């Protein structure tokens, strides 16, 4: 049965939290079928084993995709998380997609039903989200309400100007049609929460459901909530500058420049700004050095590729020559076969002639013998 909702959980090193995330999904009570997709990114703390055990218990409900962690944090951007996130989204089969990262969880068993009902009643909305409490690594409540707003719907301009992906990721449910391929390159290059909101609002508004139905966790290992404010501001500056280069967002150029200026002003008032900028400069230097090594390796691989191509070209030429020779041989064989058939026919004819000739000789010999016998009889008389 095709699921109505695909619950997408991306996880890495969440052994202490992942059970709560999965249990929150499985506890949902809805009048429609739903699946749970888990994108596990090569954890070494037991997260992978926990996910596989849940999938073993409920193979018809849970699917686990195991990724290889081949990329590293780059400039504050979790490239591997983004890749895992995008791949998991692309594996969804439901009409709607619900997000829940492996360190967050849902607290209301009617969450999916309420959000799907909301979207069905509001066809102009591409997705919706809700409030959640903020908890620490031990599950202790830090804030009863993480997101509140008087606004009920958010457009694409709102997503860029004020929303800024501040809604809890674990609260978002949206229509899968908004992810129709091909996805724009600006999103594929870094499918983060902010870019997802911007992509979704190409297809409609995001609605705010006024109900607290989840828990957003803040801990040291968190990709976003565990960061200090300076890294967050730098990340926003980088992402907004990237959007300036996208033709589709030329209409927001003034807004983007304004927000970049605001982020920069906020950054330079931070005491940790200098240290964070220094950290990023060090990363850039390391990447530059790595880039040089990569350039040398690419040059070597290019030479090898050219040699391999030449070898392939030589083989293709030999195959063409063999093919031409084969055609000539086939033509010659056809001629020989035709000549053989002619000779066979001639031999058959000659054999028939010989048979007829021998028969004639036999008849003539018998006739001569008969004449000789008659002559001898006449002579005696």
C-alpha cells in the first residue's frame, strides 16, 4: 500500500536519542498509512545497529538506508548531513513528507493527522509547521515554546526576511510534489533547512499550526542548535550571498543585500566573531592546500585518462579492421559456397550422364552378343 506520509529521519551519532525519535514516529495515530525512512550516515556509536534492529522488527513500516560518510565538515557547512538529507528525501514515496532529525522527537501522537488535515484543508499551503519545546541532551526542558508567531502563513519573501528557518525542523510537513525533479542546483548544492523553506515556498505558503507537538534538542553534537551565534551568522551570510548569484532570486536582490548587512552588523558586535573568523580562515587555508594536492592528483588522473582513451581508440580501430576483414572473408566464403554448389550440380549431372552412358554401353554389348549368337547359328546351317 502506498503511504500517505513518509517520515524522514536523518541521523548520525545519535545513539542516545534515536530511539526516542523512532518511537515518536511509530506512536502516531492516523487514518492513513505512513512509512518511516531512516538515513543513517555511518555512525560508530551504535546508532546504525539501533536503526537496523527497529527495521528488523517492523520491516513493513521502517526502511533504513545506510550511507558511507565520505565527506567532512567544510567551512561550517555539514556537507555529509546535507547529502544524507537529500538522498533520504528522494527515497520518499508518500504524498507528504514529515521531517524529524535523529536527535529530536515528537510528543503528540496526533501530530501527523493534524498536519495532513491542515494541508488538505488549505490547498494553497505547500507545507506547515508547529511549535515545539526546547530540551537539552538529557531531555530536560529548557524552553516550553521554541517558536511563536502571530503570523499564520509565510511566503517565500517571509522565508527570506523573517522566518530564516527558525521553525523546528521536526515540525515540518510538506507536499512531496514540491520536490519534483530536477531540483535547482542552488538547493542540491546545499539542501539545508533555509534552502528547503525557500524551495517549498516556490509552490505555496508555509502554514503555522498553533500547537506544541515536538521537542527540539540543543546539545553539543547538534549541527545547528549546538553552534554559537557567530557561526550561525556566518552561515547565513554565506547562504544569502550564494542566493545573490541565482537568477531566480534577482527580484529579492535588495532584500538579500539588506539581510547580509544585518547579519554582518550582528556578527561584528559579537565577542566571539574574531575567533570564529580566524577558525574559518584556517579552514580555508587547509582547503587551499588540499585543493593544490587535489589539482596535482587531477592532473595525474587526466594523463591516465588520456592514455586509457588512446588505448580504447586503438582497440576500436583494430575491431573496425577485423570487421572489414570479416566482411571480405564472408564475401569470399559466399563465392566459394556458390562455386561448390555449381560443382555439386555439375557432378550430379555428370554422374547421371555416366550412368546413362554405362547403361547404353550395356545395352549395346548385349545387342552385339545377340547378333554374334545369331550369326554363329546361321553359319552352322
